[in-house]
């Protein structure tokens, strides 16, 4: 039996033959590609003193405390970090987070008029023993102003009024607090009110509170910025921020104080020096002055004996790998946000980065799509970790490219 070739069939056969030869050459080159090793930049020379072991942290007068690296969430030093404590008015950081999240979701606006209800005034106003904002009962104020009254002056009345406005009641708002707490990753916390007055079912941990502060700083920087306001005037009343570190250290820009008889004196503080941000939490201290002194000592210790490096910047290629069935033969990996890591001084050169990506990647791949993970190890422990994302999209290839890659994927799987 003879096979007849029409001119169209002959041209198709020639085109197919040329395509196969070209693709085979490209595929042979692509097979040799493996993900490039992710390596940090060379370390600068360090003084001999920076290579010495990190000394113990300062002695802290508190029931529990934590010093956290904000970039990674790693704890640099702690005592009883996961022991249950009463958060007192540091609770209002959770309240701020919920308000900011609901605002981001379009549920409320900073221009909303918030009523200082009689309930809020009676439970948290000037006639009570706690902190109050000074807004008049049965009158309204812009949400942003009411929130500043809660943050700067630690107004219990403002916290209740905001909770009622956002969720309808304190109980409904507390349910939102717990939902967002779970989303942040707070594993030892439960909230029953927006202000932090004592309740047996209202609790947290120093570790959780540091994670909460980190989340507010990262997720809602505008809401966080209210914490550095040193004083606020509401009507004829001017009240100072109770965070004494705002006056002592220009690098401190938050976060929140707390106090009642069962909780003792508490302070969550944060400072940024260069690229390095640290968060300290001191719970159950003996006085307002002591909580500030101990928090300052923790921050100074952390900045002195730890250093932060930017390993990878947004949009920079960390690694690349073969892609099957795509218009391009490879995809480039990077990070969606700058990747910073804090390590003991003199340890930078000992960092060991690695990447973990699937062996087989198939187009289409979207720009920004998470494809793997980059980890950085020090002394056998992970000190930083970020998702690896596609820096650019890889569109699906044509019919013949997909067909050819399908064959070679099958061949390699045999």
C-alpha cells in the first residue's frame, strides 16, 4: 500500500520535523537546569568582639516577658512566654486590629460617627476607676478620633463605644476578636471584652501578645501609627500616652501599656533602628517605672547583640527552574516581600539558605504564584522562611510544545 503526500501534508511534515529538532535542542538544555542555590550576600568583616557568644539577657521584674524579632517572629529571649496572663489594656491592641481589619473589608470607615453610649460611659467613663477618653456621653465623634482616644489615652469607654459600633455589642465584638486572633495564630488567647478589665475567661500570653503587635505593625501600619502619639486632647482634657519609652527613646514608636490589680504593670513596646525592628512584652511588672526600665533594657540588649540583614529583596531572582508546556522554558523565583533575618552579631556568614520547590512545574504559572519555600538555617534551626513566588508569568505553550513536553514528561517518569 502506497502512502500519498499532498503538498499540504509535505509542508506540515517538514514543519513538524523542524519543530522537533528545535524543541529537542531546547529541551536538552532545559533538562540540565536545576534550582539555583539561594545564598546570602558575603558578610562584611566584623570586630573580634562581635564573634563572642551573646551574653544572657537582662534580669526582668515580671511574671512573663518576651523579646521578639519582628521580621521573622523569632523569639530572641523570653521567660514563661506561653504561660497564661491577664493582658489588661494591651487588649486594646487586639481591638485596634479588629477595627482596622473590618475597615479594610469595607464594613466601617474612619469617618463613621461613633456614639459614646450611656453603656460605654457608665462602664468605662470618668466615673469609673479605669482609664477614660473624655468623649461626652450620648454624643458622637469620628471613628478615627474615638480610636485615638482608646489607643493614646487607653480609654475603656472608647473601646466599648467602638465595639458597639463595629459589631453591635461587646459580646459580638469579642467573638470577632477571637476569630481574628485565630487567624493571626494566637494559640493561648481568649478575649471576652474590648478593653481588658479583669475577667477569668479573658487571657493571653506574652508570646501571643508579641505576635499580635507584630501583626498590627505589618498588616495595618496606619492603625499602628496612632500608638506613637504622645498626648491627645479631647474637649478640655489633655492626657498623655502612658508609654514612657516614647519620651526616652526616639526609636520607640509603640505599642501599649496595661495595668490592673490582677495583671500588674504591663508594657508591649516596639522600636526600629535601621532595618531592624524588635518587639518586647513585659507582663506583671511591679510599677509603671519598672516596666519601662525593663522594656528599654530588653530592647537595648537585642539591638546590641543581634543584627538584621536583608537577604532578598522584592523582584530579585533567587532561583529558577524548568517549566513544562510553557511559552518560556523556565520560571524565575523571588519573594513577594523583602526577606530579613536577625541573627547574633558575627553569625551572618554561617547562614545556610535552601529552597524547596516541586520537581515538576507545568504552565500556566501566574505572576506572584507561590511555588515553593526559601528557608534560612543557623545552627540547625530555621531563622527565616518565606514563600517563593513567580517573578513573571509563564503562559501556556502552543499545541506542539505541549505535546512534545508531554512526551518527555512521560519519558522521564519511566
